[in-house]
């Protein structure tokens, strides 16, 4: 595995290597990240992982300052997984000058996450487009955990005819149900409370499986579990633009966000309601504690189904 700091060097190392899969990350790896790398490894000749904590997507400086990091551990995990190239650009390499250009995705950037984190979606879009332009991968892998990010990237790629195939990967959960996130290590005594979010979504998924399609009923399952002041939003949305709907017909998400102490958690379930016996996609669940909480290195960390 090669580790490089510049986009030009990464591009040079990719050329002539066949189909290139890109996994953009902010590091501090967990099984969610590893599942994206696995999927790229299975589908591509060369898997490239970027590690860059993108300041443009943090609207709160204290959130950026305490974002967890462990570069050595990330490199070990990537290597064990068979990643070919890690690109870890310095802040100066990414933006020698503060960018004047921002990628804006009308509508999509204002709702849900955009309501609570102004500038976040545009900050992600700007850096993702920059990485795609500089590295020119054939495929780019994103997790459904960040549903709005995935929907946004799919739309940007279509709107701008970027020559890449966006691959959405299933959400991976901890064994107790919490959606895996690097920020979960910051939860501490709020952990038990934070489990209420996935619990609420799982009971909404049960209702969906029983045929329920109404937003009010599905959202109420989450409101019932999560203490009132913690929940920021839960909204049934159709899948292509994340427009809220009163009742789902076709493909959708039920995304939710909540704040437990100083840690903000997002989660969702993916819903495809076209078929009569449709069941909610609750994601994959680990059957052991996440590697986030151990010093041990990778073993059987990637869930298989
Ligand atoms: P991050 O490092 O948090 O920016 O995430 C990098 C990529 O990993 C994004 O495409 C995320 O959607 C994806 N990801 C993060 N957490 C999960 C998870 N629990 N399951 C699946 N994908 C995830």
C-alpha cells in the first residue's frame, strides 16, 4: 500500500492500473468505512482511499477541533484490507488559498442537515467535486449512513456529467444498533440515550414492514423513543431529492438527527415501497463490539451480509 500526500502523485500512481475505485473519508476508520473499501476492492482493480478532515463541512469550529483521528491505526486498517493507495492531503495541498468557488445544490442543501448545519452540504459537495476532478476515479463509494450526502453526490454527478459511477453502500450498525460513526467514541455517558435513535428507526421499520406508508405514523415511532429535546428532525422523504412526503410511494428514506450532550448523531432507514411485500433496509449490524472501542487491529470486522 502506498501513502501519498499530493493529488498529483495519487493521480500518477493510478494511471494505467485499470478500474479505479475511490473511497473518500475523514479517517478514524470503523466497519462502515471498511465496508466501502471492501466493496471497491471487489469491484475495482485499484482502491484509493482519501483521508481528509474537510473544514468546509464543519460549521462549528469546536466540532472540527475534537474530530477523532488516529492516522497510524487508519493506515494499518487500510493496509490489512488490501487498499492500494491512501491519499492524505495536507490542508495546504487541498486549498492553498481559501476557495472562492463553492458547489451549491439548490434545495437539497437547505433542508434536513442544511437546516441545522448551514453550509455543510455545500462544503461536502465542493470537496467531493475537487477529489473527483483531481483523481478521476471510475467509481466512487459513499455510505447510505449519510443519505443526504449520497443523494447530493448522485445529483451533482448527473447535473455536471462527471464521468464517475457513484455507488451507494449499505449502512453499517454497531451490535447495539447505533449507526457507526467516528463520533460515537465521543458519546461516553450519553451512549445509552443515543441508542434511542436507532431504536425508534427500527420500530418505524417494523411499521413499514407491516405496510405503513404514512409519514405521520412512521415519524411518530422515532419521536416516541427519542426524548423531545434531543431530536432535531425526523422526516419521511422521497429518495431522489429528499423532498418530504406525507405518504411514501416508491423509494424513500426516513432520515433523523438528534443531539446527545455535545454529540450529534444522524441515522436513517432506506425504504423501497414499490413491491407489495417490501421490507425496510435497516442496514447491516455487527455481531461484536466495533473496532472503534478496541485497540485491536482488524480481524473479521466487515459484516458479510
Ligand atoms: P466519514 O469519514 O464519516 O466522512 O465517512 C466516509 C464515508 O463512509 C462516507 O461515504 C460515509 O457515508 C461512509 N460511512 C460512514 N459511516 C458509515 C456507516 N455506519 N455505514 C456505512 N457507511 C458509512
